[in-house]
C-alpha cells in the first residue's frame, strides 16, 4: 500500500505490505477467527494473555480497513 499525505501512520502500519482490499480482508478475518479461537484456549490454559492481545489487534485492523475504504482507494 502506498502512503498518501492524509493517511495516518496507524493505518499505514496495519496494511503496509498488503496491496489489495482482498488481502486486507483476509488478514482481518483471520485475526478475528484467531481471536475467537483464543477464547476457549485461554479458558482451558487459564492464561488470558493471548486473548487480551488479539482483541486490540483485530480492532486495529478493522478500523484501518474502515479508514482506507472511506478515505482512500485500493490498487
């Protein structure tokens, strides 16, 4: 992804090596799926660290995707 002048750094960092919207959607959905997988795994292992990390990462990808859809174009 090419960085434009009005693009925030947090959006660019989320998708800097992804060129298409389809790639960004795959990344976002895989992150969401892994977050859902972490719920029973965290309960079973009694270690909530992974779930606590995956929720903000998934939110970051989703918000970045929304920003690019609204303010920019994909290649």
